[in-house]
């Protein structure tokens, strides 16, 4: 496997949400590549089990929504390893928020939890780790885990969509600033998984659907995409090839360009037009 110059033996990787799912799969692969790995998670029991499975890794209990926790995480990593070459901001959560309405206390609390964990968790990670990583003056990576729901924003869980759309915007702005910082060798990338049988999904689907990718497949695709220099690492899955993703994203942007109703893909008056658009041959 070709390797990105930051992903070489002896370099240091920090992975939030590393106790299961995509984060744990990434930790497994990076350990096999002889990188030094730190996994962080807010679930101490899962974190301990993950660390035992991985072997010689640093495991730190950390809630990325809490800035002081992220600062302590950075301090522990630098005390142990003296450097960070790759930061994978992967921690996140999903809880039901079927509406924007805050009159339901549980719904309001779920909004707070999702935004704090998914969006602020990544902002905290970048703001704490990026300055010393830049000062290191070595090739480095920041990988932020987004979602296709942050691009096409389907109805059903608006808080999750908002958090992931914010990650996309934040990561784009981050990479723009990094590439325009003289001498900076740090780059940011947006990981956008497809349908993945991860820890979140397995809590309500006991067996992996045939349509879903495994977390290992996502991480392998991530490493290959980094080697190519891709900023947008848009993963397919067993049901959704890149061509279909492209058409869905193009239709979503077309709502603005053509002044269609919001989320017209799910509007009954536009169902026929959308289906015809999807069936058109790729250009």
C-alpha cells in the first residue's frame, strides 16, 4: 500500500472516537503500519477494551465537547510522544431530533449534545492541536469526519445535518488557511463516509446489511485517498456508487441555482423530475 508521507512508521496519530467504529478501524490499521497511536474516547470501558485489543497505544478518556478535556489530551500526547503528525477528529454522536422545535426538552437537549460533540468537538480539536502541529514544521494531516447528510441534508435529523454541514464548512476554511500559510506543511481533509456499519449503526442493527461498507473498508479508502491528495474523501458503499452521489449532490445544489423549493428531492411535486435526473447518463 502506498503511504502518505505523514503515515510512516514512528509518526504519531491521535484519533478521537477511537474506541469503536471508524476510529477503532483506523487505529488498527495505523498500528499495523507501525505508527504510534493515541486513541481518545468518552467511554472509559470501551476505551480500555480497545486499548487492550490494539496493544501498545496511549488511551485517554476525553470528551471532545469539553475544551479542557481536549487540552489535557494534547498535553498527554505531547508528554508521551513529543509530537503529533496526524489528528483524526472522528468522535461524534447521533440522537433523534425530528424537528427544529425546542418546546420538547429532550429534543432541545439532543440538539445541544449533537452540536457540542460533532461540531464543537472538531473545532476544539483543531484549535488545540493545529498550532503545535504547524510549529513542528513537518508534513502533517488533520482528518475531520463529516457525513453525506451534511451535504444533501435529508429530512429526519436536522441537528445531525447541521453539525455535519458545519464540519464541511469549517474544514474547507481550515484547509484554505493552511495552504495560504507560508511554510505550513499541515493539510486538512474531509472524510465523508457512505453507509457504514459502525458503532452507531450496530447499536440498532445487529448484523451488517449487505449495502453497508465495513469500517475497515472506509479506512482503507481514506488512506488511498490521502495518498492521491484528495481533500474531499467521499466514500461509496455497496449500494451507492460515486456516480449516484454526484447526481444527488448536483440536484441539491440545483435547488439554489434553479430556485426550487428547499429539499425538493423529497418534495412530491419534484419527485418525477428528480427520478428522471437520476436516470440520465453521466456526463
